[in-house]
């Protein structure tokens, strides 16, 4: 389990959940060599990073969520 100490509202958690989803999706689509899904995932990730910045989510939290997705840690197992 990865622990993050940050108070987040529901919008912020939702954005992070989406970021986690799309990063995992990018890993799977890369493994399966699904080019169109990789492109969709990358575009979504870029937009979600911008949205997370807009919501004032600390970069450290965004990066931990991305890292957790690459390590196959489920979003619900993260303590935010």
C-alpha cells in the first residue's frame, strides 16, 4: 500500500482516479500493441495532468498515483 498525506476533495480524487486508470490502460495497450488505444491513453493523461494542475493537486501526489499505476497498485489501495 502506498500512503499519501494530503487532503483532497471529491473532484480531485476523481481526477486522480482517472489518471490512474489511463496510465494502467496505457501499460496494457502498449503490451498488446494497440496503437489507437495508446494514443487515446496518452492524450487523456496529458489532459488529466493539466486538469490536476488546475485543481491544485500537488505534483508529488500526481506522480505517486502514476507510479502506483505502473506498479499494479489499485487506486482503492492508495491512502490519499
